[in-house]
C-alpha cells in the first residue's frame, strides 16, 4: 500500500535547517529524506505498513510521544474495492491510544474516542516520525500528563534532575 | 591516562555487573552437585552474552533505537505484544529474585528475617532509580560487586586438588549418581543465568541513555569482551568453591548461606565480609538493572517517554511502571516464597525467553535501513547463527527438562 | 491457533501430575534423607566455623535457620508419604527419627549461639545425627 501525503505546509513548525528537505512542493510525491542520512530509504513514496506503522513518534525536542498505532486515511472507504485509476488516498492523521486495541483484536473504535495527531504536524519521517510541535500541546499525551501531574510529580524529587 | 582510567572502569564494572543472584545461586548449586562438570556451559554462555550484548549495543548506537522499539516495528503489534508479555513477565520474576537476594544478603549480615528486609531493599532500589544518575549507579554497584573476586581468592586458599577440578571440567557429562536429565536441566539453567535477557535490554537502553555514538562502540566492545569473560571466570570460581567444600560433604546448595560457607572456610571473617558486600552490591545492582529494564521494555513498546536522564515527571509512565513492578515483586516475596526458588525458576525461564529478543536483534543487525553499512559482517553472522541454534535448543528443552526432573530435585 | 498453546499447556500439566504422582514412596523418602544430610552437614560446618571464629554469629545463625527449615521440610515430606509395604513403613519411622535427631541438634546449636547451652557440645551431636542419616541413604 502506497500512501501519498497531504502536505499542509506549516512552516511555523520548521526550526531545523535540514527539515527544509522534507517538503517537496511538487504535490503528489512523497517525502524526501535528508540527503546526508545513509539510513534513509531511497524511494520517494512511503510504504505505510513498512515505514509508518508502529514507528516511534518524537516531538520537536526529541521526546517520545507515542507509537504510530494506526493511520487515518482520507479518500477511501474501508472495505470498498479500490478502482484502478482512482485518486490515491491521502494520510490525514496518526492514531493512537484505543487504536492499538483495534489493531490487536480487530473491530472499530468509536470515532469520538480516537486520539489523533494531525498529519500536518509531522515534520520528518525517518526511522522515527518527528513532529514539529511540543508533546505537551497534543491530546495524544494526556495520559502522560495526567500521571505526571497527579502521581509522579507529587512524589518528592519528581520534578528534579537526577543527581 | 584519563582514557586508561575510563577503560579500566568500564571493564571492572562489566565484571562486577556480570554476576547476579542467578549466577551466584546456580553456580553454587551446580558446583555442589556436579563439581566443575558444567563449567563448559559458563564458557558457552559467556561467549553468547558477548555476541548478544555487542550486537544490541551496536544496533542501539548506530540506529539510536532501543530493543523493544525495534521489536515492535519489525514484528508488528501482535507478535510484538506477545514478545513483550513474555519478556516482561520473566524480567519481573528476575526483579523479584534480585530484591529477594538483597534481603537474603542483608540477613546474612544481620540475621534479621528477610521478611523485614524485603520492603527496605525495594525502597532502596526505587530511591536510587528515582534520584541517582545512570553512570553513578552503574559504576558504584559494579565496583563494589568486584569484591566477589574473593570467591577466586578463596578457591586458591582452599588449596584444592587442581588435577581433580581440571578432570571434572574437562570430562563433561553426568556423574554416575545423577540422572542425565538433571545434568542437562542444570546446563540449561546455567546458560540462562549467564545469558539473562535483561542484561541486553539494559545494555542497549543504557547505550541510548548515555548517548552512545559509533565512536563509543570500540570502548563498549572492550568492556564486554574483557569484562564478561572475567565475570564468567568468577562464576566458575563460585562453582569451584562449592565443588571443593560442599560436594564432598554431600551438601546440595538450597540457600544463600550455603553459597558463602566455602568462603568463610577459606578466609574467615575478612573474606566473609567481602563476599557479603559483593553479594549485596551484585544483587542490588541487578535489581536496579532489572527494574529499569521492566520500565524500558514497556515504555519502548508503547512509545512512552523514558530514560533516567529525564526528570521523573518528564517520563511519568516509565517511572510509574517501575514503581508498580517493585510493588509486585514485594507482594510476591511477601507470600513467603523462597527467593532462591524464585531465582532457580527465573534463570530457567530466562533461557526460554531468550530467542524472543535474540532473533529480532540478529535480524536488525543485518538491516541496512537501521544500520547503514554497519551491518553484521560474515563472521559475526556465522557465530550469531550458531548461537541462534544453541539458544533455540536451550529454550525448547528448558520446560520439558523442568518437568521431567521436578526442577532439578 | 489459540488452542495450540492451551492444549500443549494441558499436556505439560498432565505430564507433571503423572510424574510427581508416580514417584515411589521409597524414592521420595530417600530424597528427604539426602536433604537432611545436606542440612545437618551444613550446620556442622558452620558451627565449626563459629567455634574457630571464622564466621559472624549473624551469618551462623542465618545458616542454622536455613538448615532447620530444610530439615522441617524433609520431615514434612516424609510424614506425608503414603507407604504400601512393611519395609517402607519401617524405613519411614527410622527416617523420621533420624531427621528428628538432626533437628534437635540444629536447634541446640541455634540456642547455643543465643547463649543457652554449650556450642562445643553440639558438634558431636551434629556428627551423630549426620551419621544416623547417612546410614539410611541407601533406601529401605
């Protein structure tokens, strides 16, 4: 399955120089990787299964946010046959949280309970998926924030660097 | 000079860090029943852990990715979760054994019932994980664990019949009075004790904690290739002491107090104090490593923020899961189960779980997407595959042998 | 697929029950004798170390406590063994008596460490108990 990416360019999030490579303006084509990275795939389109699903998602500072538990696609109906020549689907969001359970055991999670990271926040795709924003600004990290605020942050020393 | 010091420190830490409650107990049990007849297994295990640690350290340093992130990416969520569940549960068993080991070592020093020491030990482990820096905890426990060298000194002081010991070591095979299955059961247990999977979770996650680059690999290779074999020699010395003092007296080791008997016999109170400090440091260090490993595996599978280099509040679920693991370990020990028994089961199940993490590491070490041109060479792959066969054989034989022999009784 | 592991789990369990159930009474008791010998020999070794001032009293006390636990475990196993022949029954009584002697000796040694009675006197007591158990090692 090849996915092409909807580039909703949001250059406010681009702070690192090398990320300039990531945004091609030729529509339809996939993301190109920073040229100097020898581990980057050479192709111009990404295989969602091989290169996105179950990858680690990092925020702007490199803090792990979640794993790509599932993807939200626009332009195809689940179960429907894809006619040859129909326009390729576009990736709209990374899904996480309850989405892992549906991938493990099948079924559908109700749309209201989905935790989505909009694809437009993604700044780079390599062996990890990098976001252009801080983890704390995302719905996807509410559990981490809750545990931090109500449990770990309340234990003495929890907010200090290790000595 | 500074470099030499760093190298020496790394090697010494690897020696002290190699031995944990599983090695202490299993080697003493085996020594008291088979003499040095299973010393060859320690050698096989040491070479295996060197290969395994070296590969996972290289994968971590080159790709910057930890073991369980990669396992999930490569195996997918389902097989990855099954792998996580098995590895995590066995690691939890090892946490329990190590915390129990700390309590037993404290009992040797104080004769206070281990039931009182268990919560103290678990709290100590937690507070160090909560507050101390990674390098600090690794170096302090590793260096104090080095006092276990007293086992080797004790072996010389006992002035054993070296010819007889060599004869036991060079003529492997079950003795006449022990069933063949029991011999192989202990071979698997000893292999599991030398190649515990947590050492690798810890090693590869530690490489990321300490922000290793490819340059640090040479240093790590030296630490592993020198430190682990010396740790293996220490293991054989533990078995040797038991073979000299306990085997002739028909004492099958069932408790930690018997493990230290030969040392006191050889070196009196001074040697005994060294060995108690060493056991305390080795089990405490391993308790830290296994507890961290349980946090690492969970956080890496689910993509949580992890690492000791962060403030606990910045890796909240990672720290919460470690607290929960320690509480579970205390709860298991509070039932009054013998920590030595937990240890014996943990090493056997470690052997069972080993292929689950070994195979993905072997595959990734050959994956150019992660490794670029630092993939395994032909020689490394050959040895890696030979060990894959050994590891699979041990894993498949472990549970049938456990049942046939009634856990080695 | 899920039936595979479950089925093999059941098999494993069945095999375990069979194996533990099929061990003969004599073999179980012989094993308990071996356990008793190990415990009494351990106690003798540590008492001698204590008399030579080669070990800490705390360590010796712990070692004797572990030896006692082993002896109690062995005695429990033997007293719960069902015997089906006269020879086995006689053997069981002898083993229980020998394990009892070992337990008495270890208890005396622990008491002596606490200041009750003489530790020196427990050495021959432990040696006798070990001899008594070793005599029973060959089975009924």
